């Protein structure tokens, strides 16, 4: 493709620069600062023994997530939801999406009666905060599981992870299907879709929304193909990050 | 197909019995009791002149929705969210979905500076409460717009509606793709997808979730085909309801 | 009385048309759609084994109620209390009144350590929503108790109900004492009184309020006589409903 | 009656010792420490110019009330409702009762566009906190109106008060109708009734509840007679307090 | 000092009139109405057996405090925090300060597994409400401990109190360091400091804030000297109050 | 001092390593990642034109702050206050402290009718989060003011800042007065004091608390001297950071 229709010069099927920094925090059992271009999310995995009351005695673990944006992660400051005394619908919705996505690659039996909470706090938002959160949270989850295994809290041979998981946005911007929308693209997209897939290419979540005119089946197919390509690239980035020795945590 | 794999004997591509009762309420500008089998949702459309502050002076209207389940709509009683002082994530998420879906067929300029709120209260739940809500709310929306037009609040020639909208669930149950899942099916589905489409077949929302194993592209295609068939049937039911004179409201 | 002073032509001591539809819901142990004219309340009785913590081990049961109005039950839409994060004073007050009234005919010892919650959701409001709620909830309560007895959760010979209960409003409108006020009457009444009585004519609650000028003893006596007449008629309607076989619930 | 059936030796128709101390506070435009025996309520009347938004421009004023119990007003400490983030049903119900009762003797036109808030804080509770609140709040209201008149905020000849108001409880205790129940009586009463009346004997509120068996018409009549006697005595106490020069406020 | 620079004629190192009335309430195990001039705080100590869950089984007790201002304790009425559904920062901060201060003289082992809650409700505010609260709460705490000892809930020889505690404000007003600021002084002070000390002169809390220009070390030293003098006087007032037989509580 | 009594080898009067990274965010008008050893706080300054309603028309600006800890900033995960629907006392208290401290060096007249909000989010906590917040927020505040000046929102010659501000903790640990306590020191300190001072050495806040035994005057003097030394070092670090060209923001 000789000239890009995208404002930042990317090819339609090109991700932004992806950076995954492991062990960004000292206290958390797993933590990742994940960056999709200017989008920057801190993913902290907290491992605790035991499960919520409604799961007790069943021999299975639990993985959940909470997503939140810092007030000045956006272009203009947003009020803190805590100060207003209630959490907005979008925040709840994304928290639930992240949790569901991670549980898709967890064998809760193999996890034992343990709980892992993934806190995804958006430090800077430039589109794709939920997809960056899922992609980064997976790496933090791996580290938290290995930390627990090293401490004997998970059996040596147990395999709580059944695969890897990543997420990416795709959309139709100015008539062109593109991969990994940043904020300027996202806010003008005619159609916006978030896709969560395993590293092996299985679909876990497909959430597409027509922001303007409805989209047709051919457009849907084009978007799904772009998403599959993006997930491949993100899976490679996750594996590369996990293959390198991380910063030593100070405990 | 000679024998059905479904517990209630339906064909895989068959909807439950759909009933749409218009003007179920006297006060509301539009109201529908919609039933998908045993699922029963009361959709009330409230038309008010004026728009929220952030929209004032732009000459455009607003359509939004609120979804809620009555405590005993389900098999065992759930606590009222109002009493607990906070609304759950699922409730928020569905409210937002219904609002977005209806706005996809609204020309807010043609609506003028008017607001329509769709209240979708689930009186009885047996799977598909969000899809029944969208399907019924569209009919209540049509009635509210015509009521406003009759009162001179919308210009005689204005066309605030750009099409019709309906929603249906599809899923993979026991390995078979099926249409319009009831609660027993929904709770055992391997994959669950809600699809919102216009009467003309354009996609407005596609929300698919793997509850168990990830699903592959062929399964996704089968589900999308079933959904398109179901939307056709629901669109016909909406049109049939709108073609009949409704009960006279007592004002 | 040759000519009625009431806007709808009723005699001063005449109820609106009363309809009591049992088993309106499939899931609830007892449920009633009760209508006092255009006022329409869905009363669902939920039976659960066990009692709240503060009652445990005393061999007694518990009956309580929650009342709420749907947003578009009224002439103009009201915001949902759940969305505002707090329940208003009127809602609390009526919930407490319904619960107290029902407990007046319950022998909690005979109920055993079981809880029945009555949810009274006003689908359409035209005056008298609290009195319709109590009158309908009693019938749902009877059905829930018999359902529990049929399932062996209440002893065959136990008599948890010591009588029947109904409620009606009376008031002084345009100088005339009248029975069962609808909304236009209620909003112009000089005095408004809600009376809860047993089927045998005992008083359980008397709540009278002067909306304008204070009322004197003679007026109070006239209102109490009207109420007694209305309760007799409502008791007959309850008994008629309970004497007929209800719709079969689909479970 | 030669011997009293009451635990404190009072005659059935005898009030507890009533004390009304005006200007207990320096800041409030009117304030009263009212005592019905050991029940002790601080009633503060706050006068402010202007009215709530929904009343603006109509030339009428507003009177409202808020009731609350201090945590250790009772025999065992209750949690503060503010700390729990929600106000209970009983608190709301009594606040509304006090406000309604006072408005029954207010001519809001004569008050002009001014607001008076009555804060009734129960410092010590021994039964009858709502009736003491109404009785004391009336005196604080008189003082606040006269203070406003002295400052020229109410016209010299205006008569915002159309009468006096007081409240008392009556009940059936051990089979005997009695006046002004203290806590031991209240907690064992078969029937409990709060009556709000003007000084001239008109009824403003009648709220009777059967705590045990329903009560009959004869019992109701006996209670209403006792209440009328009690209101006479309280009206005399209010007038006596208002006839004496109060403590000078330090401003 | 021949002429005072203070608006009420006090010497710079002179407290307002301090009054400590014990057993102002009948129900509370200890209660004090404390007055620093026109500032009037009701301090109620509630003793309960047992401790919060996180302390159970450690053989230690717990002392905590809650501070709140009545709506009309101030010159203009403030809204109730309970009605707004959230407690403000200042209220939390002072509650925590009072609790911490009292715990500084408590031997929680000697208290046994018992809890004492100190409720400090400001009935009238004229500056120094937190220092009056601490000073009064100490006396109520002594009474609650002795009441528990008399009932055998604390061992005869146990010494839960390791000393006495009092608090006072100091500040720089019009360039002059002064003791125990009332509201007019407090609102114009350049520097304001609250000091909590034991009766023996040890510091427990020092909280100084420059309201206008920063203060220097010499000013800080002057303020600390004034505070020490004020604490001596308050300690004497506490001891005098405790040396006198209090009003008999009616239980 | 030849051998340190501190667990990390610091001299008693030695700060942890201090790092101040400007423009860590692209959107915020000023932003700083401040680190006191392992304590890491993100301070974002948001500049908006206009002031809260209660300040309008007075020609003065407003500076305020909000402090919050991310759930996994601590050794074990804490629940989000937003999810619980209320913000804790400590969070409020520190938010207020930061705001007050910054306002001590602001000339609100020179700021014009503009508002600056400082969001201090603790990413990792190891003691001293409030002192790091104040120290970092000052630098972000300088940047936000210069950004506004560059955009013409503050007059070229206006001097909204009257000085610099920094904060440090001091305490007595194992009998020794030390500077800048980390978490292990803080949790075992006998006395803990936070001191906020201007760069020129004036006191703005002094908040000392005896955690165990009360402290005497000599100890207080030693702590104040250590604090003055620490503030000098922090002021130098602030000036060094401000003297260097920061990372260019991508807007």
C-alpha cells in the first residue's frame, strides 16, 4: 500500500507501537504497564488464597477484573466516580468484559481455591483502553500464576492457563476498515468492533456497533479478518515480553 | 428437520411465540407489553419536549432507555437494586445497549429538541429479555412519535425514524446453532450471541460471547445466518402489530 | 342517590371496578395483578425457607413488603429511584405500611421459620396504589402459603393466616365524603384517609390527613363508615377470586 | 379513678411532665428544647429568604422539617444513618409527618417567599419523640416568624399562622386506653395512635396502628377522646411558654 | 496585661468559661454536655461487650468516636450529611482525631474485649468544637469505664486509662498568639493550631495550619507554650467535674 | 554518624532517592511522576477556565486536589472506594491537606477566574505518599500555570505563585528521630509528623501524632529541625527538575 488513509501514516492493518513492561510494580504478584501508542494502562494482578463465599468448597478458583480511568487520563478531566458515589455503566461494562475474557483461558479447577483480581487502571487514554487492558492483563496474569507456583500455592504440574488471550479494536473509518483505532479514529468511526481472541485464533468475544449507518455482511467479514491479523501480532508481542527476564521486584 | 433437539420442540431456526400488545398503559405516549414465550417485558415510551442540558440549542433530539428487572421476574427473588443503592453492571450494560440500538434508526434532527425515554421493565424473565426489550421498545417508540405528531410536537412531514429495529439471540446449545434461546437453553449454551439488526438487514450490534470453549469462524457464520432469519420474522411481527388499531388509551 | 357529584358518575360509597387476576406470573409462589379502575399493581409473593438472621432459632416466620412505582406508571415520567441511588420517603413509608398490614393477619408461629416477601410494583397509577397493593397482596399471600403447604414446607394443619385483610381510601372531595378516590379526586381532596381492616371489620391502620382545613369529628365518623362499607366489598372480591381456579402456572 | 394501672402512677388521661424551653440555641431564629418526661428533643427553626426552585415566583413560602435521632438517644446505640449512606424509612416518615403537620397551620401566602426548616433532633428518646417534636416545633416556628417580622422580612400585619398545632400519642396498654405513652408502654401497647390537632380541636393527622389484635370502633372512639384531652393540655403548655419572656439570644 | 486585644475581653492566655455537666443523658453509660463559652457539645459514651471482627480473640478492646454537627449548630443552617448520602471530609477527619486522641490514654489490654464509642454531637458551634469534644469525651469515657466496672464488665483492679487527655486550640489573631479561639477569632486567624495533650503534659497531636502567611519557628514556640497552659486549666476542670457526684441517671 | 540505625542504611537526616519526571502525561496541562524511593505518585494538574459557582464574579481563582490510592499500590490489594460507593476518611483528609498546602503559595487574584485541579494518584505506596504528592504536585502546578500563560489564559506578568512548597515526613523510630520514613519505619514509629513548608522555610502545616507514648517538647524540636533540613533538599530537587527542559507533550 503506497499511501495510508490514516492520520498517523499507519497501514490499515497495522497496530500502533505496542510496549509491554513487566513487574512495573513491586507489591503486585504480577503487573504490566502496557502501551498501545499513547494509550497507557497499568495492569496489576493480585493473587489471594481463598475464593468468594459463593464459590467455597467447590475446589475451583476465581478470576475477576476492575477497570477504571484516572481523572486526567483523558483530554479534559473527568470527575472521579468514587467521589460521585457511583460507578458509571461504561466502567462496569468494561470491567465485566475484561474478567470474562481472562476466564476464557483459565481452568478454574487447576487454579485451586484461589482468587486473582486484575486491576486495569488507565493512566492515559488514546483509544483502545479495553483492548490494551485485556492484552496487558493476560501477561500480568501469567506472572501472578507463576509467582504463586513458586511459592507453592499452585501445584507444580497444574496448568491453570489453557491458552493465551488478546484483544484488539477494528472499525470502519472514512469507509476503510482499519486495525487498532486511536482516539481520533475511534471518535469518527462509522463502525467500531472489539474482538477478543485466543492465541490459537478462537473467538471469545465479538462486540460490534454501528455508530452511524448499519454495516453489512461484507464489512463485517473484512473487520473480522483484520482483527485476526491484529491478534496474531499482539500474541507475538505477549510471547516476546514473557520470553525476556523481567525487572526484579523489590519486596 | 424431522426431530428437534430443543427441549420445547422448536425447530433450531424457530422463534418462540411472539406477542406485541400496544397501548398497554394509558399514561405513556407509547407502550407495549411484549412477550417472547414466557418472557414478558413492559416497554413504555415517554415523550417530553426539550433535551438534556448538554444537547440544548443544537436542534437535535435524544432517545435513551432504562432497563430493569422486577424482583420476582426470575425464578428466585432478587433484591431491588434501588434498595441496595446501586445499579448493577448488567443492568447498566443492557440499558445502554437498548438506547444505542434505538438511536440507530432515529434521525435526531427530524425529532427536533425532544426527548424520548424508553423504560423496559421485565415482568417475567425466561431468556432474551434484552432482545424482547429492543423489539418491543421499537413499537412503543413508533407510537410515541405518532402521538407527538398528532399533538403537533413533531412536524407533519418529519421522519424521525429511518427504519425499523429488532433484536434476537442466537447460540450454540449442545453443539447445535439455535435461534431465540429461552432460559434453560441460555444457561447451558456454549456460545451466546445477541444481534440487533434493522428491518432491512443491516447490522447494528453484534455481541457474541464464548461461555465455554472459543468458537470458530464457521460457527460464527452459522449464528449470523440464524439471526438474520429471526430478525425477518420479528420485523414481520412488529409490522403486523403496527398495522392493527390498538386499544384506545384513557387519558 | 339520583345524581352523582363524582366526575366518573360513581355513587359516593361505590368502589371503582375491582379485578383480581391470580397467577399472573409463572415463577412467583403467589402473584396477582390487581386493578382498582385504571390503577394496576402487580403483587408477587416470594416464599423462601429460613428467616433473617435476627429471627433465627425462634420458630417464627417473617412477612415483609416492598412497594415501588414504575417510572411511567404516572402521567409524567418519574426518575427511577435506583438510578438516583436512594429510595424516597413515600416509597419507604408505603412499603412499611403494606408489610405491617399483612403481618396483622399472620400467625408467625404457624408460618414456621419461613419468609414471604410481597413485591408490589405499580404498573399504572390512578390513585389508591397503596390500598390496591394491600388488597392484592393478601390474595398473593394466600396463594404463596397454599403453594408452600402443597410442597410440604408448611404443616398440613397449620393456619398461618388468622383472617383476611384489605384496604381502601376515603376522603372528603368538594365537601362530600367519598369512597376509593381516583387520582383526580385524590389531588383535590380536602381530607384523605387510608383505612386497613380485616374481613371481620377490625381496624388495623387508620391514616387520615387534612390536606386543607382540619376536619372535625363528624367528618371523621362519616369517613370511617364509608371505609367499613368499602372493605366489605373488597373482602367479597377477594373471596370470589380465591373461590375460582386460577390459571395454571408454567414452572 | 382511684388507682392507676400505669407503671409510673399516672392517670390514664395524664400527660408526662411537659417542659418547653425557648431560645435554647443562640444562632437559630427559633429554638426549643421540648421534654415530655424523659423524652428530650431539640427543635431548631431556620428562617431563610427565598424558596426552593419549584416554588419560585408564586408568592408563597415553604415550611419543612427534618427529624433525626442521635445515636445514643436510645437505650442501646444505633448507627448513624449518615455513616450508612442512607436514611431509614421511619426517619423519612416522621420528617414528612412533622412538615405536613406544621404546614396545616401556615398560610404560605402570608409567609411570603421565605422558607422555614424545622430540625427536630432527638437527644433522648423515651416514647413520643414525634409528638414532642411537633409540639415543640410549633413554638420554635412562632419564634422564628416573630424574629423575621422584627427584622422586617415578614410584613407587620401578616398572619402566617392560622392556628396552633400539637400532637400526642394514645394507645391501648394492658386493655386500658391511655394518653402519652412512654417507651415501656409504647413497646407493649396493643394499639398505638398518634393524633395531630389544632388548638381549636380540628384533626390534622390521625395515625392508628394495631400492633397486636385489630381494634374495634369503640376503642377507636375512646382513643380519640383521650387525644382531644391531651391536645388541650399541650396547647395550654405552648401558650404558657409563649407568654413568658424567653432567654435572650447571644448573636 | 492591662488591656486585652480580644473582642470579648479575655487575656491572650485565658480560656472561655468551661462547663462540664456529667450524666446529661439517662441511657448512655457515660455522657457529658461540655461547653467552651457558647460552643456546646453532647458527648455520649456507649459501652458494649465484644469488639469488631478484625480484633476478635486478641484480648484487647476498642475505642472509637463519631463527630457530627447538628444542622443548626451554626450561624446558618447546613444540610444534614445523612440526607446527602455522604459524610464530608471535615467530619471524617475530626471523628478520626477524637478517636486517636482518646486511644492515646487507653490501655486496650486492660479494657478487655469491650468497645466504647464516643458520639460527639455539636449542638451549638462557636469555634473549638473538636477540642471541646475531646475534652468532654474524656470525662464521658471515665464514667463509662466506671459504669462497666460497677457492672463487673471490667475487672476490679484493671486500669484501662493510662492518663487524662484534653485539647485546646491556639492561634495567631491580629498578630497576637491567643488561647482557645472562638468563631470570630478562628475565622480571622492567620495561623490556627489544635493541640492534644495528656494531663501530664505529653504531646499527642499537634496540628497547625497557616491560614494566611506561613508562620515561623518563634511563632510556633509561642503557640505551643499557650497550649500547654490551656491544657493545664482544662485538666483541672476535668478533675473538678469528676470529683463531684453527678446527677443520678434514670434507667 | 558512622553506622546507620535505619534498615536501608540511610543517615537519620537523609531522604530516599527523589525522582521528579515532568510531562509524564500528554493530555494534562502539567504532570509529574514523583518518586520518593519506591513510593510512586502520578500528579496531574488540570487547568480549566472558570471557577466553581460560589466563587464566580470575585476575580479569584481556585486550586484544589484529589488524592487516591490505586487498589494494588499497597502490599495487599484494597477495594476501590468507588465500588463501595463512599470515600474513606483518610482519603478525604489527605485530599484536603494537599489542596490547602498548594493554596498556601497561590495568589488567587493573580490566577484570575481559573481553576486548577491536582489529581494525585498513588501508583505504588511505600510510606510518605502524601508528602510525595505535595512535593510533586507543586511541580505539576508550575507547569500548568506556565502552559496557561503560554496560551494567554494568564496575563504575561501575573505571578500566581508566591513561593514554592514541599512536604516531608519525620518521626521517631526506635528512639531515633529520622527523616522521610518508608513504610517499614512508618508502621513502627512511636511518633509520626508531616511537615509542609515553603522553600523559604515558613511553616504551612505541622501534623504530629503520637502513635505510642506521647512525645515531649525536646523530641518535637528535634523533629522540626530534621523536617527543615528535608524541605531544603526537596526544594533543591524541585528546582533542578524545573531547570531542565521536560519531555515534549504530544497533544
